[in-house]
């Protein structure tokens, strides 16, 4: 088999891999991408995109059930679970085809198979146990992503105990389910299934849901989800899962040490992810793996010269947009571009697309205090915003955190309708190193939800107008 030579080979075509490949091609590099499954990776095919399609169906269903509040009439409201899933899969398929088109447009060679390192500057590709290609490249980027983590006694069987994959393609909506883990993935699935009518219990080992979020925002979300009928057990531990005909019995010890046996039709495991570090040729290299993830420096370089790693493979935050940005940083550094800057994770916004939505960027109030800052904190409720009231979405809050000495925006945290769209305004502000002065001098359009961003800033300095 003749060896094919490239400037760059990327193993994995998720939001990190395909973006890195396209940027490399733009910069004149002869580039190849290796993908063993679907172009676009987990995010596009089994994560970010299709889950949002499911959540959109649940949102519309919820609105239809509450049509009377808008002066509308809708009778005999129902759903077709099969069609809900079909729509989600079509959305994913459409975007996967879009990635294929973009790679072709940028003259990136796409190779179908499993890639692995095979010596300095060498990559071997196999498909179904057969050799597909031998490649050589001065630079190799590992973008193999991650998979759902399992804990001893909490293994998925794909039938009763699901990972995110099975949870996205249910044959029917279960009448009851238990979600283990209350991070973004767990809460999004809990929200989807609750809005579709399932009785939902969430078990979280930490003393609050959404552990990565600001405590005040997480507490607001906790109350909102409980009001929707969701059962949230924090400070609780799952002791084991026993499957049986028609469901499972989950042993849970609550925060007070009391044991519970909870019977449900389905269980969703959402206890984190671990990097796909196996079978990619790391043995015999200087690539270091810690806690299931590849160790890299600020330029995404591993310990092996010429080998880089990006995205979920290199650890948190496990976000598609973080992977894409890392891919661009990595490639531009390889290309020797001027003014390449390492990624500041404090400027990466995080979003959870449950109902109500949650979004944040920067330091939480607790972390800002722990870092020694003297703070000015502003809060503005959705109920004080005209657009929110008009939308029928008057429950939520925007919270901003500033350095009292310099006015620097340290963090912004939101819960409520469409906050996953609003957060980018604060993300831009963080990147531009904005202070309260610039935000106060910015004219926000009326009537919009974005006005709450200004009001929260004003509130931090005792100047809020509408509360």
C-alpha cells in the first residue's frame, strides 16, 4: 500500500477535528481527516445538535399544552415519539452532510476508518480489521473525543439502563425514569422527558444540581424544575441498579442516610465522560494520559513532538465550541501565524438547554470571592422585563459579578428563556476585557431580553432603573 503524505493529519472529525482540518486547508496545508463513524463526531450526530432538536419538540409540546395562556385554543394535544426522534435524526443527518460538503469544498481528504499513531509522523488507518491507508505527516492532531463514563455497578445495558445514545432514540417515552447525574447532559434529558410527560427523578452526589454553575442560579433552577414536577435528590448516592422485566429498581441513599428503592422504566447515566485514548497508538509514545484524558500544553502540544490533541480528549470544559477554538489555535500555531493566543477557559461560555435555560461565563460569585476579589454583584429578574412578560416567560434572573476596584466583568450567570443566546454578549465583553462603564454606555434595544444584561450591570452599582 503506497504511503500518502500530508502536512497535517487529523484523527477524528468532531467539532474540533473538522474545524482544525478546514482551518489548516485555508492556510495552505495539505490535510487529511480520519473518521471511523460519522462526520461531525458525537456532538453533531449524538450530542449537541440532535438533543436540541428533541428539546425543541418538548418546548413546542409544552407551549401547545399552555396555548390558552396566549389566547389560543388547542385540543387533544398529543405527540408521536417516533416522529420526534425522526426529526432529531434528520437534523443531525443534514448537518453531517454539511460537514462533508465543507471538507470537500476546502479540499480536505476524508478517510473512512480507525486511525492510530504508527511511529514518528506515521498514521495507519484500518476499517473492519483491514488496512485502509498508510499516512505520513509532519503534524498529527488527535481529536478522538470522549464517551460516556461508567461507574462500577452503574453500567449501561442499552435497553433499560441508557447512556445519552439510547436516551436520544427512544422507541417510546417511558412513564418514569431516573437520571444519575445533574450536569448539563443529565438535566437536559431530565427536562426533555419531563416535558414529554415522564415522571423524572434526578440523583446527584453533590449537594446541589448543576454543580458547575453559580449556586444562586442553580438554586433558582432547582426550584423551577421541582415546580414542573421533577424529583431532585441532591447529596445522594446510587448504590446499584437491578434490572427486571419492564424496568429497574435503583437503590439510592439520600442526603440524610435514608435508603430508597426507586422503581422506574428507564435509567439514564450522565456521570461524566472519559477520553477515547484507547487504540489510537499512544503506547510507546511520550503522550501522557491522566484520568482518562491526554495532557497538553497551552498550544495543545502533547509530550510527543509533532503530535497534538484537542477537544474532549484533553479534558474539561467538555464543550463543542471549546474544541473548535482549540482546533483553530493549534493549527494557527503550527502554521506560525502571529498573534495566536492561548485559550482562556474563563472566557468560554457554558450553556444548558433545559427549561428554564441556564448560561454562564467567567467566575461564579463563590469562586470570585475565593480568588480574593472585592465584589459588586448585580441581579435583575425576568419579571421586570417587558419582553419576558410579553413572551410569557417572566421567571428567570440575570446576575453579573464585577471587581469592585477595577470594574472588570468577572462573571455573568443567567437562568430563564433564551439565555443561551444572551450569554454571548457577556462572552464578547469578557474577551474585550470590558468594565461596567462600557456596558453602561452601551445602548441595548427595547423591548428585548438583552435589556436585563444592562439592568443587572446597573444593579451592581445601585443604578437599576426597573426594579
